[in-house]
């Protein structure tokens, strides 16, 4: 794979920042920070200029980076035969476009920074968007409390999660006071997962559930960690590979279509704190039903509606004051956490989501309120 950030045509005055950043990444063992495809991240990296490393170090760093890039889950054709991680892509054209954009931006840093402010989302995150001006016209949906065209929502959500990916796990612990781990543990207890099964974790992000499922299904089982957001999936990929999870595949996939997956492929599907960000939830539920094997089950762990009114008011106060403040202090992004708080309020309540699952074909649907309904686990089966 051609790494445009290391191209020989890169102006010499931009090389110091890139090489110094790579040095820092290697030194801190953060080679995983490969989201240099994003124009915004590239602009930030190039702003932190410092002295040029020596030529010997320069050469070894370039070689290491190229080796690392060859394992990028978005370049399946470059993967060595027999690799345990079966990365896939559904959008080769977007990868090419992203590389061309990076190459062009290297010749004009100021223009790149201006573009990054206008369009932050990584084009890889807009994969297989079923909503376009041609298919949906000016039909609108919600993005938090804002109203946007359906064709725009996927890219706007991509902005949010590309921005928060590196701090996502830290912020989850802070925002929930660590309780999110108990919520996830309870959802896993309802999964009925067994050795040898195939599990799909949709919108799995940094891989909390996938890591547990990897151990439970064993060497004869298979877990697929999928996400529409390349930045989030990269964090999950590095985390699980470092943990030795060699029975996990990493796949960029749109929850609305689940296009990379065949019918009746999985014994268990999970989606944890991801459904509320999907543009068309009904379409996503139908796709989940399609790829689930007969007798398989779906688990949805998602924020919901508190059932205790005084708690609901306190929760609103916390969500719209503390969350954006923590987002600003920890992730330097108050706006994304404002959206996350708003998206929770726009998500269907427990009974409505249960009815949506039934309409998609799932049977024996039920839900379990956690923390007085702040979160709920919905469960359904495919006959």
C-alpha cells in the first residue's frame, strides 16, 4: 500500500513534523494511531513541528510504518496469507479518494487545515451509505436535537466518533462511574454464548464485548467485530490483537445493510450503545434478522428511558451539564458529548424498541431495565 505521508514528493519542511510524530508513536508504542487518513488529524500532526531526526532513524521509522500500514484492516489485498485477523473492506474507492486527498493536502498545509475545519469526517466512514440525495431527496431525520437530511447523518455521526475514538474508553468510565462495565457484563450473561459459535458484535467500537466473546467461543468459534467508523475499529483492532484474540475478524460494515455478511451466518448478534446512532433503525433490525441463524438471538444494550421521574430529572441535569464539560476537559470535544446526550433522548423508549424488533421478525422479545431504566437490554430470537 502506498503511504502518501511518506511519499518522496512531500515537501522537506513538512517531513520533520511527520517523522517526529512517528518517533513519538513508536516510543510510546502507539503505532495504532494510524488514522492519518483523516484530514483533520493530519493537520494537527503537521502543526506540531520539531527538529529533524537523524537519517538512520528516519529510514528505520519509514520501514516500520510501511510494515504497520500493510496490516491495515482496510487493505485486505495486502494482508499476508494465513493472518488470523480477517479484515475486510466494502469501499475500495473511498480509500483511494482518501489517499489522493492526503497527497494533495501535503502540498498546501493551510488549505488542508481550512478543509479539515469544513469537513472533518473520514471518508472511509461514509461506506455504503444507503441514504443519498437521489434515494431520499430532502427527507429529514434527527441528529441529536438538530434536524438534518438523511443523506448527511451518517457523515455527521462519523465526525463524532472519529473525534472521540482515542478517549472513548476513558470517557465511558468517567461518564458512567464505571457502571458501564456492569451493564455489559449483564448483557453478556443474557447472551447464552457457547464454545464454537459465531458472534457478530455490531458497532463494537473498542471491543469490550468482542474480547469476552473471543474467550467464550474458543478456538473453534469466531467473533466478528464490526463498526462503520474506521477510527473506532482501529482502536478495537489494536486492543484485541494485543490481548491475543486470534479468533476475531475486524470488518467495516454499515449496520443498516450488514452488506459483507451472508444470510443466516451468526448464532449471536450484539449491538452495544450503537443503535441510537443509526439513521434507519428499522432497516438495521431487518438486516440483523437476515444475518442471524434460525434459533439465534439478538441483544441490544442501549440507553433508554428512566422509569423513576426524580431520577430522570437528575439524569437530564447531569447529561447536559457534566457530560459536555468532561468531554471538553478530557477529549477536548464538548460538542460531540452534547450530541451523545441528545441522541439518548431521541432514542425510542423500551416498549417502542421492543415493538420495532417484533416488526422486524424477532420473536419472544423482552427487555430488562438496568439502573432504573437509564439503560436497557433488549433480547429477541429468530425462529
